[in-house]
């Protein structure tokens, strides 16, 4: 039976009922709905709607329901209740009879559903932060292992300057650190309870809403009831956080897919995260990474979908807002599983040091060093840049690296060049010179690793 039958003389069309019902997805809010209901029953004691004994009976029944839901959440899906709020109330009435019918006094599903979702978001943020930190740890440990793995760094996907695999890992560590802090920021703003705002104008029972908020673990109660029942900023923020996080993961995936290609052959992915081709026996495909890269689409889609759904809604609650949950659940589930998969991929990745180093030596990625060398000998940088450009063209024609040109060949471009140029052109020197904060020098990378380990208590 629906919660609102009194005004209606005809039953809902089955097709409409299916269209309107949200139980098939909001059943995930069962725990939060029950916990919110227990707190609400306590608030009703403070305004003399329930006696202390009645409240105790309700609390015992709700706690039993909570245990049973924790053991078997799928049981909820057997019901034809409209939504999770109706389901919990129905079950409560089955357990305690008419007393259960008192619980909804002064409350609306409008403040209830947004309270439930906010509680769910708080728990979910904790799970996401833990998955992010798992991956941050994995990135730092991988960086620590591969500080000596020199490989090409790219701009425009053209070899630019040598870097190390460790420095590459730490770049993603930084992105993940920002993702974590964005979640912490969101948490601060969403930590405000809408319960007690009623349908839109506030509850008619003069309760202490801040106290009620505290019982539920919120730091305070919302200021304006019209806003509170229709605010979904936290949903948008989380979808935005997830989108940015997924953009990071998809760049991570794309880099590794390139590194894993036959052309680069810098890394080898484990059999545990790759799959074969049904036709081509030699294939080992980076499916885990491709799916991470691909799934950013649905997460950004969810953000766009929610934005468009919420735009232009008149105050206060409208049923459109029920659309918030499927977007959010899908996007956050996707983000979570992609974080887990990214950690798994790194767990036993192999780095082909020799191939990485050979590639770093190609592509004239030490050309900047030669320009800096000329600068040190008094040639203005712009002119030095031009001279090195000519030297690179000549070296390409001779199919040699810069360091393979003889001193005589180099002197053609500038007579300030001497034998002391050769150590400058080595990979070790290219790396070591970039020793200002954030640079790729082994000392800076070690420093960054130590800092990260300290932050993560590793
Ligand atoms: N299931 C709804 C939601 O998720 C809550 C119900 C509010 N319904 C209503 N008619 N006021 O938003």
C-alpha cells in the first residue's frame, strides 16, 4: 500500500507505478533511512509526540530491521513498496503495528530522502578516500622501486627530455592527492543535516534540529528549509570530483597503454590484468586500462545529466530530484572500481629498463642540455637554441645522436664547444641538473618520495 492512498480512488497504472518507483535503486539507502528514523523517533520524544516507551519499542524494531538489512540487503527488492522510505515504514508497521504509523509525524520524504543520501555520501566519501590512498601508496612504492628507470618524457607525445618512471608515478600521486583533498572539501559543505525541514517549510514540531543533526553525526542543521529539501550541490560536487578523478585515471591508463605497446615496450602488464584475443593467439590486451580510460565517459555523462536535470527546477522539492541517485551511484561505483583496478595494474607491473633507457637516448632529448651548455659559455639562449637546432638537423642527416658527433663535427656549429660537452650530454647529467623543487633529479625525486611516504604514514 502506498503511503498516500487517502486522496485517491483509483489505483496507479502499473506502468506508471514502475516509472515512478525508486525502490530498485534507493534500496541502497536502507541503512541510512533506518538510522535517520531512529534519530527522528528520539526527536519526537522531545516534542511529546512519542512517549519514552514508545520510542524504545520503535528503536528496538528499527534496530532489528537494520541488522536484517545489513545481512541481506537484496531482500528489499522483493517488495513492491514505492521507495526505501515506504519500505522501512511498512516493515516497521508489520513489526510494531499502529505505533509504527506515528513515526512519520512532522517528517516528509522530502527531508528524509535528502538526509539519507547525505548520510550515504559521507560513508561513500570515506570509502573513496581509502581507495584513493591505496592507489597513492601503490604509486609511491612503485616510484621508490624505479628511481633508476630512465625513460623519455614527452610533450606533444614527442620525446622531449628524459625523466624517470619514478617521476612519472609521482605526477599521478600529486593528482590523486588533489582528488583526495577535493573530497575532504566536499565533505565539509555536505556535513549539514536537512532533517526537520519537512516537505518544504520546516517541521511544525519545535525541536532542536542542531541536536538532531548531531545525533546523526552531522556537525549542524541547515539554515533554510526551502533550500535544504531541494539542494543537491553535494551530488554535483561529488560527480564533479568523480569526473576529475576519472580524467586523471584515464590519463594514467592512456600513458600505460602507450608504454605497454609493442612500439614502446617500456612496461609489461601482468596476465592478471590483461586478456587475450579470441582470434589472434599472440595478443595480450590491456583491457583493465582501456576500461578505466573508457569509463570516464559514463562518469562525465552522469555529471552532465545531473546538471541538466537540476537546472531550472523551481523551489522546492520536485520529483525530478529523484533522478539524483542513479547518476551518483553509478558514477561513484565506477570511480571506486577504477581506483581499485589502477592499484591492481601497478601491483605487478614490470619495467623494461633497457628499452626505456634506449628510448630516452633517442629523439635528441638532450638538445636542451647542449643549449644550456652554450649559454654557460656566454651565448645568449635564443642564439644557442638556434645553433642546437642546426646541430640536430645535421645529426639526423648523419643518423647519429648529439653525443655521437665528434668534437670537430660539433665545432662547426660553435667554436666554444669543447670536450667538456660530452658529460653534459649524458642522461645522468640531464636528470641531475633538474634539481630545483619538483624537478626530475634523483635527489628531488627521493625527497618527494620521502615526503609522500610521510604523508601516507608509510
Ligand atoms: N523517492 C523520492 C526521492 O528519491 C522521495 C519521495 C518524495 N516524494 C514525494 N512525493 N514528495 O526523491
